[in-house]
């Protein structure tokens, strides 16, 4: 009996350990989910003061870090300075540091209409200098319109 009770105790401890581990692993996933939903302050200077101030990574082109997004964004600085579209900076920022709200669990990027407007105005400039419109900014990747109440369209023109 004593041996059987000891074996039962070990089995009981093993079951308890299994339950605790399952709880811990489940808890870790829960914490991860909360982490995924968290919005972070935009730390990229060119994307601050554009009408929203928090973002969520990964962005719409797959960058996990704002630093990587910033590096890519700087390649567009000459085009922004050229002034082909007043919406270009907002559009690029909404792709590389998309808007985030705690109410929606996905980053909110630009709509296809904004993309097409920017592309129509800026692609000829890129072509003039021997560059193609980037595949990462393919307008068909974006929804036709963002009609969520937390979304605004940025500057016009």
C-alpha cells in the first residue's frame, strides 16, 4: 500500500506538473496575444504629426522594427522633396508605420484609392529617373476604401 500510495503521489505530481505547464504555456500565449495588440508610439520623425501617432508592427511590407521601416522610408526622401503628390508622405507612412488602434487587431494602412492617386502623380517622376514603382507598393494590395470610423484619408491632392 505504501509503495502504491507513493506511486500515486508521483503520478499525481506528474499530472499537477502537466496541468501547471499547460497553464503556463497557455498564459504565455495569452500574454503574447496582448503584446500583439499593443500600439506603439511612432518614433520615425518623418511620420510624426501626420494625424495619428501610434503604429503596430509588423508593417504592411513585413518590417518587424520601426528602425527597418525608417531605413526604407529614407529612400523616398528625394521623391517627397520633389513634391509629386501632397499625399505621398502620408501614404508612405501609412504603409511603413500603419495606424494602430486598440479597437482593431490589425494595422490600418492606406486605401487603394490613395495609392492610385499617389502612383498616378509620382510614377512618371520615378520613370523619368529610371526607377519603377515599387512592387511593395502595389495598389491592389490595399483595400478599395478604408471606411472604418477610426480611419481618415490624410491630406488631399
